[in-house]
C-alpha cells in the first residue's frame, strides 16, 4: 500500500520535473542547441543537485559502484567529452582515450552482466593511484545519484558478482537522476535522437570519431545508436 508520504514525495518530484523541463526547454529556445549551451545547462543542473542526505555510508575512496554499468543522456556524454578535450593536455587526453578504449574492448559494456562478472572498474577510476574518480566534478548524474545506506549490501553485491537492491534514499536518487531524464526528454522534443546510452560505449564512439558532435548537432544524425541502452 502506498503511504501518504510516498504520494506527497511523488507529487513534489513531478512538480520539480515539470519546472525543470520548462526551464530547460525555454533556455534552449532562447540560446539555441549547441555544445556550449548544453554545457551551461549541465553546469546549472549540477549546482542544483542536493547534498547527499545524512545517513548515507558513501565515503571517499569507496568504489563498489564504480564497477557498475553507467547510463547517461546523450547531452551529458557530449559535454563531458568536450570538457575532457578542453581541460587536459594532448598527452593527458590520449591517456584517457586509451583507458576508455581498453575497457570498451574487454566486452559488451552495455550489459550489466559484463560489469558484474568481470568487476571491471570505470576507466576514470584511478585504481593504480589515488583510488578516486579522475573526473569527479564532471561525473554523470547517474553517478551523482547512486549511493547507499548499507555498506554491507554493497560489499556482498560486489563479492557475489550479482546485481542487488542497495538500500538508499529514493527521493534523493530520483531527484538527481531527473536531470539526465530532462536532457533526454527535451532534446527529443526538439527533434534530436535522444535516449539513454552506455557511458563507456558512447565515449568510445566519440574518441574514435572527432566528427560525431557535428554530426549530432548540425546534421541531427543518430550517431549513438550502437550505444543505446534498452
């Protein structure tokens, strides 16, 4: 049975999403749809993300969720790739490219079974150094949303190599995931191919073809179809 508080939370989330959708749509109508404009929108969305609620057990250096499949909106992956290209040296960019392509070559990164079975870390997890996310300030909204209130559940899921229901704060997760959903929905309404893609697979496409961004924004081509998640 749905509790009254659950209904209230759903109503608040729906209202929050409706306002966000209208704001993003109006912003794109005013400024046009381009990589820089989407970058500004993503930055504004990031600033709107609530702090992780007290009671979450996630700590610096905990990386269980950094070995799972990550789904993102197309605007997110385009902005993240563009920021990486602009913020790193040519040598550093080549290192990131190699890390992504190495993971992509290991198996079907669109399948959760690949990540669970192989326990492959995200290409941006610095496993040989700090043990931290190398793109933490740029990380996707799905990464920002993922959290746990039970460390043992995370440990068990990782050790047993199987998907598990991790206890969390549902409203926090939903309101953070919402931003990726808004990008996906609004871009589709504007006539672009827009759906959720696998983060690593989509980055692989971008690293292998520098023209992808122009093909997407100018020609409105379906350039990420091989990275589409079910």
